[in-house]
């Protein structure tokens, strides 16, 4: 991992103060603890077992190509995030970066995108738990099980961040064991020919076109999403700001590796391709054919624990984003003041955590998995496109700023990230794109009607950090 010598030792708290903030959250998590939180947010097991079937349902055996392409784009976006996150190690994460690089109006749209993910993404993971709870007990309604998981995750998420880092690390170890066993099951029983790659098909045997593959790429990128949370936890990560960039890229490589390899092996290990592509639980079906019912029951319990861990880690991440939006006064005064509250003892954003948990719980009861996943995937890739663009713009407009972590292979990663996300966006469902378009229009009306006329009091981030940060970098 390459770093810029002039700024690699800049402390995370020093950068935070130079950006106009004070240390309010508990800076008590090591870089390794942050990586554990972030990989738990990526959650390979839950993503494979909950989001993987959606990719398969969309593109059939073309899901392999969707994962290859999606993971390649994701790694390049992670490199962009690593550099930018080390420059602006703020809990607002990607919206804070976009605001400081591309300006206040676009930054606010990035915040709205993030808020949409905060509402839908935790629910998309929790809803998936119903499939596996019902596999153990068909009498338990799936949506009620999902809501119960969100309530429990919300309660735990309010506790101290260092305690949550330890909890997620323990569950993460169990989770990685589960995906490793899935990979072994596929590897020991490889049955499908390479033609499922060269001539991908749907469950009914019809051919898969390139358009369907790129439609599924967005969902595949959603499946490996979560590495940006290293930036959201940056105000609680100890040490230099370079640790933030290292955590983003390191967690992305770990999470993607533990997801992509098992997925490929399981698909090639399917005993009957048509049945596999048409199943609602295709990955556990392959495990059953490899190891039997007892193993699948154990795997199902592991999946439920993994999904809980994912719901917890994702709630932790988005609570920080919602809290930061209140601190940056993105909303009318009483709302911003409430969201910006920090618990005096636990030093956690408890009101923002409740907001994320309650909205996700309501959504669990009301929505279906497919609808939540496809819409959230559009929000995700749109924000990724803004980050890739920010990485390009920052190197030219903010060339004098310290970059504690500096991405390798410049300018290839942001170009790949931008081109890949734009292509993926063009292949998404019209309804999802229309909804996102409406959100953008409403957001711009709110920004210019409420925030811009009151810019001395609202949405008051420092959007020209050049002077302070360059001085900090030179002092270092």
C-alpha cells in the first residue's frame, strides 16, 4: 500500500480538528478492530446467502460474470475510497468526501443517497434471515423474524464501540468458517463445465445477454459493499489517518475474497444447474448435496448468526452517518440537534442509532427482499460513481493536500470505477431509476429552498479545506 511521505503520519484526530470538528465519539478501536467491524459490514456469509440468490435469479449462471465484474469494479472504488477517506477521516464518510471535493449541492445529494441506504440496507440484510429461520421452523413468519433481528441489533449497537468491535469479531470468525465450509463443499464436488461461463443460461435454459449481466453487476457490487464503513468509523479509530485508508482497502480485499471464491466454487459444484438456478436457497442446496442435512442445519444456524452480525455492523455504520448529518446541520434545527446527540456515558450516537434501527424494523415488516435489494443497489452504485469522480477531481483541485494513504496505479482505479458504475446504472430497472431521480429533484428543491439561504447556520461543513489541511501536512 503506497503512502505519501509528506502526510502518512498525520493523526486522525488532528485531521478531524483541522476540518472544524471536535472529538466527541470514543476513539478506542484499533485498526484491526476497525477491519473486523468493516468485514462484518461486508459480511461474506450473509451476502452470499441473502444477496447471492438475487444475483442468480437476475442473471442465471451469468451471475459468475456479474460477480467477477462487480468485484473488479469494487476493488478499484475501494482504492479511491482509501485515499479520500484518509484525507477526510470523518464519520459522514462518503457524503463528507463528496461535499469537500465536488461542492455543497452534490454533497447533499450524496447524503440523501446515504440516508436512503441507511433506511433500506439494514432491512435488506435482516429480511433475508426469514428464509433461513423458516428453513428451521416454517411456522415463524419471515418478516417477524427479520424485525426481531433488527430490534436486537439496534439495542446492541447503542453500546460502546469497542465492545461492539469485540462482538462482531467473534461472530466474524464463525462467519468466515461458514463460508470456508461452503467453498470446500463446492471444491470437493465440482460438476459443472466451463460452458456455464462461456454460454450462461437462466433457470429455464434461455441464454443470458450482456444487459442482464450488467443489471446483476449492481446487485453483485451491493453484495460486496461495506468497505466504506472504515471511513464512517474513522472518528473512533486510533492512530494515524493512514489507518483509515489501509482499513478500507484491506477489508475490501478480505471481504471480497471470502465472498467471490466460495460463490464461484459453489456454482461449479451444483449437481443440477437448472434446479440450482431456480432455487430460493441455491447455495445451501449445494451444501446439502455435498454434506447432508445435518451439516445444512448447522450451516443455517451459522447463517442466522452471520445475518445478525451483518445487521449489527451495518446499523453501527449508518448510525454514524445519520449522526454526522445532524452535526453538519443538514436538517431543520430540532431534528439536527436530536440526531447529533451523543450518549454521555457510552459515547455513542444513540438517537441516530434508534432512527436507523426503527426505520429498518418497520421496513422489515412491510417489504420484500427483491424490491429492497434492487433499489438499494441503484443508490449504491450512484454513490460509487460520485466517489470515483471525486478521486479524479481531488488530485487536480486539491493537489497540495496531504494524502496519508495514496492509491496505487493512479489514475486507473477511478477511471475503471467511474466507467463501470455508469454502465451498470444504465442497465437498472426503470422504476428504480425514476425513484432515485425523484429523490434527486426533491433533494435539490430542499437544498436551494432551505439550506442555501441559511448556509451560515445549516449544512455548515468547511468546503474549502485546502489551507488548514495543507498547513497540517507541511507541519508533519
